[in-house]
C-alpha cells in the first residue's frame, strides 16, 4: 500500500519533473521540496525512500537485489508441461527484409532475393575509433530509406550532439532524411524511458550509437551498476529484435589492439557481428565475423570508400576476391588429383617390392666406418 | 608474338608436365644406408626413386651444411652423408621438428625431385597460370604473349604491352615495351618484370625489381593478392618504378671483369655441339662477337703481371672492362631472344641472366670514381 505521504512526494515529482527524479544530491532536492506546498510535513528519510523507489536501483545493495537473477527452487514452481514443437510446425512471423541496394545486402544475408537486412535480428557493429562505424551505418539507414521509403528507420545517438551531427550531415548529405533521436536531450530527465520508447516503438530498423556509451551514461548519470545496465540494455535489444521483429544494430567499441569492448552476453545473443577495419594502405573494409543470416560470406572483406558524400563499395576488388576463391577451390581439387597421380605412380603395389633394401632407422650401433 | 595455336600448344605441354605433389610428414620419409647413393627413399612401404636435388633439399631442410654434404659426395663418402641426414632427421623428428612437407616429383623422369616445408609451397597449377595469362590478355587491351619458356620443370609466360616507353634522355635507342613474366617453378609462383628493348628486339626478365611479386600461399588470400598485384602493374603500364634510374646507372657504369666473366661462362657453358673441337671454336666465336672486351681485359690483367686465372672474384670485381653494364645486359638478352647459328641447352635463361644483372642492387664498379678521390 502506498501511504498518503508517499503519494504527496510522488505527486511533487510528477508535477515538477514529469515523474522522473532529477540528478543531484538528495539533500538539495529535499531543501527545494520543503519550499513547495506539497513539502509540508514530510521527513527527509521518507523523501529519500520515495526517491530510491522512483530512481530504481541505485545503491549497490538495491542493485544487487534487483539485478541478481535468483532461480526459484524447483519445488516452489507449479508443475507445467514443456512445449516442444517440431521446427516445421512452429509459427514464424512474416520477416520483413530491408535493402540498401548495394553490395552490402549480399553480406547481410545470403537467402533468396539478393540479400538484405532481415527483421528479427540483433546485430553488433564494431571497429576502432575513427574507422567509420557511424558513417557506414548511417549510410545504410539512408539507403534503406531511399530504396524503401515506407521503411521505418531510426538513428539513436547517445554520443553525438546536434552540433556533431551538423558536420556529419555536411559531409554526408545523404543522411538528411534519417530520423534521429538525440539521447543527450533526455540526459536530465526521461533517459531510460526514451530508450525504452525508441526501441519498442514503431521503428523497423534501429541503429544504436553506441551501446557502450548508453551503458556508461546509465552508470555515471543514473548511478546504475554497469552489469545491470548492460543486462538491461541487452535484454531490451533482444526483446525488440526477437520479440518485436525489429532489426537492431548496436555500434560497439573496440580497443586499438582489436579487442571487442562489451559483454559476452551481447556478443553471443546477436545474429551477426560486423567488423570495420583498416586494411592495407589504410583502405577501410568491413567483414562479418559472425552471421546467422549470411554464413557463406563470413570473413570476406568488402572494401569501401567515401565518394560524393556517401559510402561506395569496391565492386572490382570484391569480384576479384570471389574469382580468387573460385580459383583456390579449383587449385585444391587439382592438388588432390596430383596427389592421387603421385600415389598411383610411386606408391602402387608394383613399385613396393619386398626384395629391396629395408629402411634403416638411426641408432647408436648403426655406425659407418670412415676409411683412412 | 605467339599465335593462339602456339599458346595452346605450350599450355598443353605445361599441363602435361605439371609436377606431381604429395604432402608428407618428415617422419614418413624413411632412408636406408644407400638411399643417397642409389637414389631412392622409402615412403609408405614403397621404394620411391629420388634425385640428387631431392637429397640436397632434404639436407637443407634439416639445416645440414651444404658444403659438408657436397664434400661427402665428392670424396666418395656418400654413406656418411646419408648417415648424417638420417641422424639429424631422427633428432629433428623427436625434438618437435616433425613438420608437414610437400614433395615434388617429375612424372616423366619418375622420380622425386624436390621437397619443401608445406607452408613454403606457394604455387598455382600450370593450368591456372595459363588461365591467368589469358585473363590479362582479355582485360588489358594491347597485351600480347611475347614468348613462353617451358623447361626444367619451370613454365614462364612473358606478356608484353604494345605501348612504347622511351628514355631518350639516356639514349635515342632506349625505347622499350614493358610487361610481366608469370613464372611457375616446381614449388613457387611468381611474377617477374619483363621488358623488351625495341631497337634490338631483346626481351629481358628481371626478378627482384620493385614490382616483382611472389605468391605467399596458394589459397584464396594469396591468389587474390596475385590478381591484385597484376591489376596494380596494369595501372602503371607495367613499368617498374625504378626502371629509368636503373637504366641510367646501367648505361653509366662499366661492367667489371667479374660481371663479364660470369656472363661469358653462362653462355659458353650452355653452348652445345657434339664435336668438342667445333664446340670450342663456336665458344671462341661467341666470345669474340658478343663479349669482345673480355679477351682484351684478360690480356691487360696478364700484362700487368697477374694471372687472371688466380684472381679471386672480389679482385676481378675491381677490374674495369670496356663495356657498360647495359651493353652486357643487351648481349645476354640478345642471345636469349634470337636464334643464332650456335645452339644452346636453354637459351631462355639468358633473358633471366640479363635481367638479373640489370636488377642487381649495386653494380661492381658503380662507385669506382670515388676510389680516385
């Protein structure tokens, strides 16, 4: 039951801050509260208790309680039947497919119809700082929009401000029509709700830039424990992708040494992992290191560059690579043929005669006298 | 230029003489006491003929000193050499050195001719080599096959572009056509630079110039690198980056007695004739016609009180001759590119010998003028 005084405190936050508790010291907030008509007769400890409830887990003790998954003892669970269904009899959603009309579609998926980004997928995009993660993915969103105007795309930026975006837009006018949510606008109030709304709303293809930065903000600004923030965001991404059929792209960071920064949970739960790297001569390329929708083109580098304000994929070097793979397969078959011919010529029974000298293994006794 | 029929004929010949290969572990090769002497090894309980080159390469793989190994052979102590190989092989196998190897065999001679570490075997098949050449011909307009040299287990396809590049600053005759040479040795595929001097229709193959490419691995990545490098050469018109500078140095530097003698030895040693007397006369004639400065330089050394036969290579490399390095390159490549009255075992090697001399990083007398300061 919520007490009368608690209702009074909640009403205050609802009226003044839209239901969110602003950042800052609780004592400062309490002093302001006391000057408000609703502040009358409320003690500091009660006020603090309500804030804790409104803010969610903040103290290590609170976080431990809420973030720890405690398995319910089997005996306490009401018995139920396991639902085991043959794959062919499962109910599948009608998967949407979004196309950029570029070579990249082939890498996103190798199913029928020329590839593309399938709904119901959670994807990670990684690469070292400055390699072009945001550039490539914003270009992807812009091209989907241009190719399929009905597609609902969304760019969620937690790192960039309006000013930063202006310079991006200046060099890439193609992104003009990319709907964008600047999370920095909600850093004071409604940060969590904004993320939830954006990920579970009407959008089909969503780019989160970046997953790690949102976690850092949840930790530093709202005081969440990083493991809790990580699990919360990852669960939300999986819910949006798997439960709601959206295609989510999470930009993640990488160390200079090429190590992935982020949880193993996210890494394992995702459909694909796309890496953007610097190649020979500082040419940039992307490649999928994991892709449950396009396994045949995993680990195949696709080089790209910027031209006329957009990302251009290097078709010639891609074709060359595919040709090289064909040749390599032929060569492998040829080597097997040559080995068979070798065996037939040298290791057949006709050559293996028993009258020839037996091979000798080197031993201490096996000496040769040197003539003086 | 080669016709399509000649190209097809050479392609078929190269495919039919493709070396056979077999991946083995070092421990699978068994030697007996007389393996080296009798020329065989044991593999999977079969007695398999093996050439002298095979044993040399096996010894080299086991880090056995080649001079020592040759000495055993020379002194009739092949059995000791054999024991040494066996002992080191046994030791290597038992100390983490039982590595995967690739054996190469000549199907016509029915013997194993070579062995390398499996990761050093970087070769595409002759069929793919010829298909690659066809690909270049299709993709690069005005590209032609200048010649194909098949022999000694190696196939070399020399491709040349028709556009002419002149270096008139160096000389009015210095006009060239450039291209590439696709080379398949029994264990290695590589791309050498190829250039053709118009005035005398000399073709030269130059390894180790800036544009040369060596296949690192015979998988998709390595093959993609090969295609990429060919594409890159095409963009620059196949002209090696340092060509002009090297040409200038070669024309401005006198060839040393050592450089000339090496060229002479290579040519006269390759000349063949059944009659020894006739062979000797032909050798003299080749030296007089193509390396006239050789004899006069030898005479000069003799008159100065030295016996040229007793000079070391180092001493000979300080002796000037009357011809430039570029003259010497041209004599070699001319002999490699034209049919002459004399017959040679392998004329095509002179193209490579000329190219190698040209591509040498430092000519013997390149800095000779500083000796007088």
